[in-house]
C-alpha cells in the first residue's frame, strides 16, 4: 500500500513570495490533515478535511494561508505572502476516517523563508 | 486552550536500559492517546496508542500507561536498542464540533548509546 505522498520535499523562497505544497493521501482515506512543525516542536494542526469539506481550520492563518481538497482526494496548501516565521516542515497526514484512529504521515515539505 | 506537556525533552540511555517518557494533558474530554516516532527527514509514525477505557497496553518492548484521573500517560521502552534513537511525540485527541482534534507534545529526543 502506497503511503502519503508530498511534494516538493524542500523549498527555499524569499519573504513575501508565494509557495504551494501538494499532498496525495492514502487511497480511500476520507480525512486529510495539514500540520506545521516548527523545528524542535510537535506538529500543530493547520486544517483538517473530511472528504472535500473543511472540518477544522481554526488554527489556519487565513490572511496568508489557504488550502483546498478538490474532489476529496489530493490537497494543496498555499502561503501567500510568506513570512520568515513560516519556515517549518509542513506535514500532510491522512486517516481512514476522523476520530480516534491512526493518522498516516507523509515525509513533509521543509520550507525555508529567507 | 488545550495543551499537552511532554518530559523530558532529551533522554539518553545505554543500550539495554529502559526509557520512560511522560505526558500530561489538559482537556478532560481527550479519549485517544497515540505515540509517534519520528526519524530524521521522515514524518511521524504511530508506534502504539491507547484509548481512555484502557489503563495499560503493551506491544513487545513498548508499553503505554494512562491515568485519566491525573491526566497523565507514559511511554515505556524496555531493552532499548540503537535503532530506537529518534524523536518521540505523545498526543491527546478529543472530539470537537467538527470531528476530532489531536494536540501533540513538544517531543522527546531519545539517544540510545551502544
């Protein structure tokens, strides 16, 4: 079974530029999550989708971050414009359904904002 | 808001010794407690989990205990091996208006010395 795929793996941009990350979850997984992991910290949820609907985006900085999951499969996370403090690893995870069950994480995209 | 505290932040043990990582959570509604292992350059991977109706769970060299009254849960690794060296995250999950929210601890970096 293929795992969660993410691209790119690394991205370096200058502040005020825009960037987009892509995630392909495990086939059949209804729930998709985007996390931000700052160096030395645990993952922090940015947004959670159930199929193509948003379940929780309370921690998403909506003035600069946006995410979509068209057709309930792949998802993209965008930052526009980027700030220095956005430097982090962006992790995508998926689970069979929302609730108390295992989340499968992708390898992440390491973003550096200069 | 809800939070999960994790201790210690760094743990160094000799190969063959035991390692214990402790977490406390604030949201009394939390009912699912997963533990993840993260190796360098990879996403977190679930190693064991426990639900609120169980006090202890064991899987080979790994065990987790839960004290709901005290809001404490712990990870125990026995007979540690060099390949156990990684960052370990505890998490607490609870239902919210849209589904389930998972809060991660800050992580424990475990070094197992051969």
